[in-house]
C-alpha cells in the first residue's frame, strides 16, 4: 500500500474508533489557508482536533506521534482557531493525536493520545 493509501486507511480507522466510542465526526480532512486537520470530532464536552499518524512498522524506534513536531502543531492550532471562527461552539477545544500501526490492511495497534498538546 502506498503512503497516501496508508494515511487514508489510518484516518478511516480512527474515524471508526471515534464513532464507536461515542464521538461525532464533525469534519474530516478540513483544509484552510492555515493548514489541515485530519479529523474534527466532538462529544458533549469537547471538540477534538485530531492528527492521525499511520505507520507500517509497529516496532519502529520512533513513535508515529513524534512526527507531530512544533511546526505541525502551530499549523494545526492556527487551522483550529480559524475553524472555530467559522463554526462557533461552546465545546472545549482539545488537541489529540492518533497513532495507527498497520500491516497492509490489518491494524496492528491504535494508540489514541488525548490532550497530546495545548494551544497555550
């Protein structure tokens, strides 16, 4: 599976995980001039901006979440702020990261990290 398909598969997997755990998917692959957010989801209290990182080697020394560096975080926060100006909500913003490790089309591991970083 090529990189784009692997990424899309990971995002579909996380979307399914979120729905199965009671979250509503508000948007996926949200793009604006500030950046892109893989999944925007919500529950009764929070609006989550989720960055999905999918890797085909679950035994890699570097975790998938480590690919969410300071520059990526800055772009996600800017895109989230722009989204919130367009879609007003009283929900508390939260920034999560989902690591998906796959072997072909088989999910080997999904690690969902709540509050992975903050907008402060």
